[in-house]
C-alpha cells in the first residue's frame, strides 16, 4: 500500500504548537478518523482539551508525564515515565488502529537525553502507511526535521506572559 500518512512537526518558541495539533485532531475526527493523543512531560493537571477529549468518541488520550522537569532529583523518575510513554507511543503507532497519532511535547525527550532520536525516527519509519503522526515541542532535533513532511516553526512576536500576565484557563490550559 502506498503511504498516505504524513509526519508533521510543530516546533519553535511561540504559542500554538499543541493547539494546532489538536485542531488537526478536530479535523480528522470530523471525518470519522481514529485519533490517539499521547502527552509527554505535561502532568495530570486540568487541561481543558483533555477534559473535552475524554467526551469525544474516537479520541483516545494518554498522559505520560509528571509536569515540566525542573527538579534534578526527580530526573530519573521523569526519564522512566518518559520512556514508558514512548513504549506506549510505539505500541499505538504500530497497532494500525488509528489514522492520527499526536505525540505532544515529544521533542523534549531527545532534548533532555531521555530518548535517542533514532528511536523516534525508527518508529516513524515502521508505522503503518495510513498513519499521520504529529510531533510538537520546542527544539525539534534536525534528525526529526529531516524525516518530516511538514514542519512549522511558531515564532514569538509577543506573548502576554512576558508582560506578567499569568496562564489563563481556556486560553493556555
Ligand atoms: P499551546 O498549548 O497554547 O498551543 P504551545 O504548545 O505552543 O502552546 P508549549 O511550549 O507547549 O506551547 O507551552 C506550554 C504552555 O505555555 C501553554 O500553556 C502555552 O499556551 C504557553 N506558552 C506557549 N508559548 C509561550 C510563550 N512564548 N511564552 C509564554 N507562555 C507560552
Ligand atoms: Mg505544547
């Protein structure tokens, strides 16, 4: 079978990487496609998108993180959780049960040294032909950019956070 699925990366320092991926999920679900979202790094906090996704048929959602990594003492635990998350991602990608798999914040795993980028490249290469994969996060490594079909870099023109405006419910989470 010829390949129809794409590899899409949303990277850069500006806002919109995760929400653009979820916009694509919305689009795919409208066509009756099956979607699986796996969130790395982010913890179980109340994100509106996850709460809503749990009510949508055809959309599966997994949280494989414990919050952003700031604490060196916790790094081995973060590494283990991240690697377990990637094992789940590989299982979902090879299952051929989905049209779209979103690996949210995955770029941080190779960036923090939790995962070899070649493992991600191999999983992309081995996926079923119809599967589109969207990867989000800052600092997308060049090896991932090389195998992607579509890469968008969100740049910050301005962000309210810089003016001291706190993350807002319904806008940032
Ligand atoms: P979003 O989830 O809103 O699409 P994102 O995925 O591009 O944003 P992340 O780097 O994952 O951004 O950011 C995590 C959190 O920080 C989100 O709540 C996001 O809205 C917010 N954010 C994104 N970019 C910036 C920025 N340049 N300055 C401050 N906060 C940001
Ligand atoms: Mg994000």
